[in-house]
């Protein structure tokens, strides 16, 4: 299984839906709430996001080496190899 990391905002509806997508499918992931991190960690996260071509919007989902910005269940499934055929 590919490693999954989600950068989210604790109050963001789309971020919560993204986490729920993976939870409902019993797919393990690491989640980091950007707004609850200290300033140094926020700077590190933003540098990582921008380094992978992200624009700094949330949710920001890393599936293996691929990145999905926003809530996109079809893309999550495609990258996980369990999408519709």
C-alpha cells in the first residue's frame, strides 16, 4: 500500500471529508492539522507543499509520490489503484 499523508485544517469541511474517505475504507494515513502546528512546523509543511508543486491549499494529500489538492475521491481511488474501471 502506498504511504498516505494528509495536510489539513482542523475546521475545514473538505479536509474532514478527505479523512473520512480513507477511514471509511480502512486505509491507514498520517494526518497533520496545519493550523494546530507550531510556526516552525507550518513553515516546514508549506515548504514541502510548494516543493511538490502545491499552491498551499487544503486538503493536501500525498499518495505515494503523487499529490492531490482538494477533496477528489475519484483521484484518490485512481492513485490507490481501486478506482472505477
